[in-house]
């Protein structure tokens, strides 16, 4: 072996020895000096935990119609640490693929690229509420471009199929779809919210997760389903009538409340304007509150029934005691009380019929202000309604004793403030023989373990004797007798005895300390008067005085319309009620030039624009509404539900000129 070859061999052997020593030294340094750090990094890369949220329970109406439900979606997540530790030179490609996602800002990419690795976050949300298939496609696109750090996580999106219906009552959840933010969703969050799990995942080099062990029972961990007392059929009807009434009278807003007299169940709680629960950010936060429980106004003349009830129950007057209404003008201390329609000496019941302020003052003056206040408290005024609706207000009821002017004002509905729900429940107490019921919004709760919690009607207290309630009811029936001077004749329903009271209250401005030249027009009452089932309250706020502003003109017709519908849905309506449906539709036409007539999301999915709809099983009003949406004309014979149609469902719409519907009971309706 020549000296040159030996030198070369020694050089190569020395280099290999140095490399081996360096490799051993590096391994020793990693395994000894940096063992904890590297193990920690390795653990993060290979294994991680992920929070899994079980879905919220659904919310349905009393008939099982879904009002709120959670739909499986995906959240698209980006891991800045992983990306910039593995492929920092691909930032341009990353920017191209991420542009367009609402959770991505190109400025953040620049910031990430300039941030030390150890300070980069490992979780950044790019988008929420995406369909699983879309997320899969996005991740595949990243992989096809040789990029990693983007992956999907299971999430939930809260969907409200009925959109605007009961929006203020239901409320909505926050952006995660997990926590209730407003309304019933917030008040019953602990019941509706599902459990959360921590899953152990194995992740590959691109941060894709693989489950270790079995997936927990998501169904059992889901939130409880809540069934409400709300009837979506009656609510939708009330919504439409309320909307038409507000628009027709160019009012600021309106509210309608319907309850079951004997149980306190809330069947409808309508408010207009409303908003789409699927897009709550389209309105100001103030619009999220339920005005029927949070907006307070003086009740006006509707309160006269409670003044009469208190005086009769105390034995100070009788149903037909004579009251001197002073021909429409009387002075009390330094104030003057006037009546719009002057009366002389009339029986106590007629004070309600003609809505005399002076008569109500005279009746209220037979009892002390302390006693009067106790009766108003008994009817629920000045007391927060115990109901699962966020923002329910107790109202304003001043402490007694009151001065003579204040007591007079209270007697005919001023100097105290109430909500529409409070007025409805107090009205229902008269209808219920003098017993005030606790309001019911939740009917049943279905828990994940199979147990069912059923809410039962609950009496709060007896306010007046049954005989007192019957006498006040007789007086309220007279209010609808227009020929005898009753102010509420437009609330009448042919063939049905109705009891109720009109109200036209000036709006008090707390800031100025004076009354505005604006009004709340109202009607509250119950039916059938001889065996009350439904209490209905309608408030229209700030109607245009150039159109009308008295409660008997503005609110009473809608009361009548809702009353007809309630009887149709829940009772065996008389022929007069069935045959008056056509008049109801004419009274409240839905004009496309004024009102947004788009169907709800549910209705839209049920109608094929090219085929005749299936009317079978519908009530008359539902059939008319469906036909209106589809642009069809109907010939209807009989009454009740639709049992047959011609042409049949599914027929080409182009070939159908007019649809003939046969209803279950014979006779011509239209």
C-alpha cells in the first residue's frame, strides 16, 4: 500500500470517526440535556386532546313542531405554529388558499411570519358552521398543494326553522352554537346545553386527528328537549294579523298575547316588528327583547274592570249600584276629570260599557288607596311574572297611600304601568272565577336519560270571589254591545259570547314628566264568556291618529280575529264562527304591495312551485294562506278540514286554473 493511499484511508477514517462522535454527542445532548423539551414537543405532535360538545336540545311547540334545533357542522381551524415550523417558505400559497375565509386576515399572516415560533398560537378559527363535506374538500385541497396545518373540528349550528315566529320569546345562542345568549335560550341554558367531552387524539404529520378509544354516547349527552305551550298555528295567525294591524294604522309596534284561562298556558306571544333568529345581528340589540313582557305602559281604561272588581269584592258597591258620572266633568282637588262621552247617573256595570273615567273614579273612591293597591297586587301588577322569558319586568305600582288625584288616576288606568303579559294574566283571573294562574311557557322537558318532566298548572292566589268575577264578566260582556253604547263592538264574534274591555291610554314620557300626544290602543278580554277558555290581549303602540287611535277601533278587530282562530283550532266552532272566516280574511287582507309575503323556511320547503300543493287535512285558513302563496284561486265547499281536492296534489300547476276543495262538513263556505 502506497503512502498516498494510506493517507487517504486515514483521512476518511478520521472524518467518519469525527462524524460518529458528533452524532453520538448530538444524540446524548438531545436525550439527556433536552429530553424533557423534546418529549413534550413529540407528545404535542403525536397526541392531543380535543373538546367535543354534545348538541343543545331542541325546542318545539306544543304539537312537536320544531322551533329551534342544532345541526351538525364543522369549524375550520388553522395551526400557525405547525405551519411556520414546517413550511415557512409556503406563506404565499397559504395566503392564496385562505383568502375569503371570514376568520382570516392577510395582516395576521404577516404578523405570524414575523413572530418567534415559541410565541405562535396553535389554534385559530377560520370559519364556523361549515358543512362537513366542504371542510373535507378544503383540507384535501391543502394536501394536494403540499400544505398542512388546516383541519376540521365538529361543531353545532343552531337553526330556527320558523325564522321570525316567537323570535323575541325563543331568543338565540352565541356564535359557537353552544351557549344561550338571549330569550328562552339563555333562561334555560343549563337544561338545553349538552355535555362537553375531552377526546384523546393521535395526529399525523399534517395535524389530522385520529380517535383513540371509542366515541362517547353523544345522544345521551345531548341537552334536554323542551316542549313549549306555544301553538305555532295560532302564533303565526296572530303574527300576520298583528303585522297587518300595525302597518294599516302606521303604528310603532304591536303585541298580542293569548293564554288558556284555566291553566295559564301561553299559546301565543306575538310582537311586531320582529326579526329573523337565523340572522339576529341584522337588528339592534334592543330589538331582541320581548316587548310583551319588557315594555311598560299605563293600562288605560282596561284597568276599570279591576277597579270594579275590587269595589264589588269589598262590598262597597253592587253590580247595579247607581254611579253619578256628573255629565262628563268633575273636579278632584286641583285636577279636572272628563269623559269623552258624558253620562249622568248610570249603574256600575255600565261604567265599563261606556268607559266612563268619572264613573271609575267614583267606584275607586269607595275603597282606600291601600286596599285598592292590594287588589292590583293581587292581580299581579307590580310583580314580576314567573316565566322563562328574559327581561320580564315587574311593572310600576306606587306605594300607598295615594293622594286623591293619584287614586282617581289609578281607578281609570293611569299612575301605574304594566306589561301586555301582566294585563293578559289579570284579565284571565277574572275569567277564571277570580283565581290568578302562574304563566306557563314550558310544558315538558325530555332529558337524555329518558325521564320526562311535565309542568302542571299552578294557582298563584285567589284575588276575588267567584261571584265577583261573574258580575264583572257580565259588565264586560256589555262592552261589546255597540247599540247600547259599548265601546268594544268590533271585538264581537258572531255566535259567541265575548267579554272584554277597550283601552286608549296616553303615553307618559318619563324623561319629560308629561304625557305625549301618542297612545297605546288596546283590547283585552276572554271567550266564550259563559265558560272562558282563552284570554286575549292586543296592544297597538302609537297608531297614527289620522287613521284611528281608540282601542275599540284599532285593537278590538284583531282581538276578534284571533278569538275566531282560537275557537277554530281548539273548540267545536259554531257555524257562525266557521262561516265568518271569509270575513276575517277580508278584514285583514295580506296585500303584497305593503307586506312581505314570503313564506317561512318550513313553508318554502313544503311547496313545489311547479305542482299543485297538497291541501288535504288543512283548515280553511291554512288552505287560503297556502293558495295565496302559490298564486292559486280556490272554490271551497263545506267547513272544517279539507278532505278532498281537485285537481289532485302533484298535478302540473300550469294546467290548474282553480282548485276545488271539499271540507269535512257539508255546505257552501265560499
